[in-house]
C-alpha cells in the first residue's frame, strides 16, 4: 500500500475505533445491539477495502457500490440508535469520495446524505437543535471532502510532473543520438569543402610542377603527387563514411529511461534501429507511457519488453506482471494519446489482458515511413 493510502487508512481506523468504543457500550442491552455491531463492522470492512485499493481504476465500479453501501449503513445506524458520535461515520465516508466521483457529484452526494441525516434527526431523534447538529456534521464532511480533493489534485499534479520529466528525458535521449548524425554531417562538409578542395588544388599544382622541374626532380614530384592523391582518396572515403546515416537505438534509449525507475525491473529482448528521429521519438514516448501506466495502474515491479523489426513492420510488446486489466478495455487518455502519436506512421497501440498482467502491443508499418 502506497504512502498516499497510509494516512487515510490510519485516520479512518482510529476514528472508527473511537466511535465504536463508546457506541458498543451504549448499544449494550439494546434490542438493536447485534444489528448495530454488525453495521459498524461492515462499515469498517467496506472502508478498508476501498482505501486499500484507493483510486485503482480496476475497482471503480465496485468501490462506488461500496461507498453507497457505507452511506446506507451509516444512515441505518443513525436510524436505529440516536447518537452524537455515529454521524462521524459520514465524515469518514465523505473523505473517500474524491477518488471515485467528480467534484460536483461528490458535493451532491454529501448534500443528499445530510438531507437524509437531517430527516432522521427531525423525525426520530429528540433533539431540539437538530439544524445545528446537521449543519455541524455537514461542515465536517465538506472539510473532509475538500481535503481529499486537495490530496487527489496533488497526486495528479505529481504524476503529471513525473510524466513530463519522463517525456523530456526521452526527447533528450533522441536528440543526443540525432545530434551525432548532425555532427558527422558537419565534419563531412568541412572535410570536403576545405581539405578536399585544397588537396585537389595541390594535385593540379604538382601536375604543373612535374612538367617544369628538371628530370632529376620529376620522380620526387611524382611521388609527392601520388601521396596527395592517396590522401584525397582517403579524405573522400572518410566523407562518404561520415555521410552514412546513423540510426537511433531504441533499446539503448529505453535502458536509459529505466535507470530513472529503480523500483522497476525492465527486461529487454530484441533490438530496434530507426533512421527517422521523429519516428523514434514518438515510439519512445509510447514505450515510456506504457511503462509508466504499468507501474502506476498495474502495480507491477517487472516489465518485459520485446522489440521486433523487419523490412515492413515494427512490433513492440510491453508485458507487465501486475494486477491486470479488466474487460472490456476502455481506452484512457494514455492509450488515446499513443494512438494519436502513431497515427502518422500507420501505427496503432492495443491493450490486451493477459493471464498475469497486461500487454501493450504496438505495431507500425514502415512502408510509408
């Protein structure tokens, strides 16, 4: 369980324990004692289940149901046994809403819960200040809800910042490899424009000189001319070699990215060399996004990356050993972003549930690359 879940879990259990310690004594001898104890225990189980997988996309529907059950149990406890402490369960309930509902819907749920709570106070309890009691606990709920939304916003901002840092690192890796090609081309131009032209001029001068010098010096001039000619050929060979396009090594780039994730083991099979820096950048960003999603949503610590390339296609499989993904797979922002990146290269990305974990399959056609 991550640190983001430790505090909500601990705070909720402490609060529940304090309420239960007093309420169990008050329920002693009541005809609703068994029902009340069962209600408090059920509330704790539902609360712990939700917080343990707090924000996990795979359990959104299930946890929304659990939150509605928590509200029903809390209201039932208030209905069968009036108490000035039991409404605190509504505050504990409200602190979980931010991870599963929009801000507007969460506020509506809090208002609805307080309307029902006020109705219970008004019709069932013998309180004269029922309005003050209802408003007080509604204030506590709104405070807990606001704190929860601040926590969720901070978590999202932290994840977005890490995502941006990873994207900047991926781009920097591609630029570092691409800059080598630019430097090679610059060197090739300099060799051709400066040394090549000067050596050509030197050969012409030696040719003229060979016809003007004495017979005894012609042999030396001829040897010098031959050396200059060989040097010119060597320069041209170096220029041709420097003009040969370099490829971007995707495997090396992924290994560099993996060093920034010490909590994750990445096992890489195969190799991938691309001449297009633009294609390499988009593929690397997709791989980085896939690894980040597997780490964040799949709760995995091991990823297997397979790189395959032939004359017409590129295949990349990212297999995690995490908690898997549910069917049917609904494309989120991450998968949609990958599709947009790959569309210009006739590529696509697909999330495939596996027996253990998930597979992100990326395929790309090289025909029009």
